[in-house]
């Protein structure tokens, strides 16, 4: 009997202690969110998660709940060289970015868009094969499939020739390759350097596994760059046309802007490898007529520059805005900015896939698209292969290309790269492609039942983490 009483008392003490600990952790999480001025939507999402799945949510908060925090294991804020030295301001967007400390737009001798995945693949392969000194690659998804193996073989050959080959791979985006690192042994043994960004299993509490490097940068001889939305796998690139291959945009740059891409790559490489890179190049003239501004976005920037500039230029648009994105999950400020721009008479076209590659995204985004549609904004759901391209056209001032999706994850969590292009020719090319996408799209969202609408609206609480 005494043993039973003692056992019951111990159990009660244990459970009371567990409840007390949980309560203290919940209070700590709440205070932490308030201290860091988290948005009401983010606070609501986390609190609801804690109510529904308390201990798991608290555990996840400590891993993925913060981004711009100064701690020992966090990637340091990027320090880019101040290149704002000329008065050749392209327009008010260029001026605004300079005020944020972004280097001024520089002229480039060559710029080419690639809407065709096969052409983009051969451009990438030829630049690897023709490189003379160095090849630097930063990639989110690197798959060990037919395309991945072909790129690996090309890199191995160049490393064996004595070129400086460095490959930075996101450990979560390329998780199968991260688990099976032996597949990269031949590349490493050939003399190439390979690093994984924020390794998932190396002190996960200190590596912030929620903050992923989503940048796609391919630099050749510090003179040429390929960038855009394309990863290294058969879904994105290939030697033959494939009707199921994802639709994307890649672009090639040769000129003074290459140094900006190098600075961003070098910052990420320093964090992953502790090796500091210096920009070594031949003199590159900046007298080309294709002006670009390269903007890094993510936890390694002092401010959310890309987001703040995007919000400002939506409010400042006069005639038209095209948004091409695979994942449309904005915050309240962006939604209201688009609706206000529409009421001012700005023509707004949102082009997004009919079905994305993530079922949960399909559900969450629907509520946001219906909100735009109810305000009169045109929604086009592309019927072709998965639309993975990211492009934003603002009037005839600029087209924004790169890795940034129109969602909370890209805008606030991931390490991203965007390129602002001030060339009427390039703007026209992207707009023409957008019109082709529209011709192969259905207009407007489909009607759903009231319970479905309630469920879609409820899922907005997941938006801050998607």
C-alpha cells in the first residue's frame, strides 16, 4: 500500500513538473516573440501550433523559430563592397536600392535569357567545358540523376585539369546527396572543393535548419554567370525536350555585374568552408548597355531589402505588374499593396501553376488567390508542366529575375538572390513569354464549397513557414 502511495505521489510530482516546465517554455516562447517584434500572423501561427501540439511545437520553435539573430553559429551578415560611385541612375528603383546600400546598376556587355531548359543545359555545360581558371557553383537541389551525373563528370574533368572548382550545396535541398556523400568522392578526389550549407546533422539546434540557401549561382572564370531558378536535376535541365520538364527562366551575364554574384557566393562559401575568396579577374569594361543590380536577400542581410523594395515598387507602379511565381503565399502587406495598386488602375496579372508540386501549398495559396480575385485582380493558372519560374515586371522600369518566390519563405527565411534588370529589350522578352504562358492558362480560380473555403482560410496560419 505504501509503495502504491509513494508511486502515485511520484507520478503526480512528475506530471505536475512536466506541466510546469511546459508552461514556463510557452511563456518563454511568447516573451521571445514579443521581444523580437514578430508579426501578429507569426505569433498567432505559433501560439495555435503550441495549443494543438504543445511540446512538439516548442521543440520546433527552438530549431526554426528565429532567423535574424546574432549568435555564434549563425552566418554573419553579408558585407558587400560599396560600389555606388556613379550618377548613372537608371530610375527610381535603382535609386532606392542604392539608398539601401545596394551597389549601383552596372552595364554588361552580354545578357541572354533562356526559357528553354535544353538550351539552358547546353549553355551551362559549354561554360563548364570552356572554363579556363575557375568554376564556382552554389545550388539548392543537386540530384544524382542523369543530368546531375553529367554535370559531375564535366566538373571532375575540369578539376583534373587544374581548375579551381568549388561547389556549395544546400544540405536540406539536396538531402539524398547529403546522406550519400560518397557519390561526390570522385569529384573531391579530382581536386574540387565541395561543401554543404548548414549540414542538417551537425548540431541542428545551432545550424538553423529552417534557413536554407536557395540561391542558384554558376560563375565561370569570374567573368561569366548563369543564374535564375534552375537546379541541377532532370526536372529542370536536360539534353532533350521533355513535355514534363518544369518551366523555368535562366539567364547568362557577362560584364561588370559578375563581381556582385561573386561577392554573394564568396560570403556563403566563407560561412560553409571558412575559406575567404578574393575576386581575381581581368579588367572587365562596364560600358555595356544591359544594366543590372544584384540584390541578396535573407537572414544575412541587415534589413529585408528585397521585400521592402518590392513593397515600395508595387505601390509606385503606374501601368502594369506581372507576377510569375510557382508559390504565391504573400503576407498581408503585399496583398494590400497589390489590391491598392489595382484600385489605382494598375493592370495586375498573377501567373502561377494550376497545381504545384506541394499539396499543402495548393491549399494554402488558394485563400490568397481568391482574395486578389475578389478584388478584381486577374489570376492565370498555367496548364503546362510545373511552372517554376520567378519573374516580376514593374511597368517598363524593370524585370526582377532570380531565385525568389512570392512567398513568406523566400521573402523572410531563405538565403536568396534577385537580379533587377533595366533593359527594355529584356523586359519585353519576359513579357512576351508571360503572354505565352497566359495563352496556355485557365482564367480564375475554381469555385469551392463553403467548408472548403473555411478550411483554406484556416490554413493561412501555416503561411509564415511555407
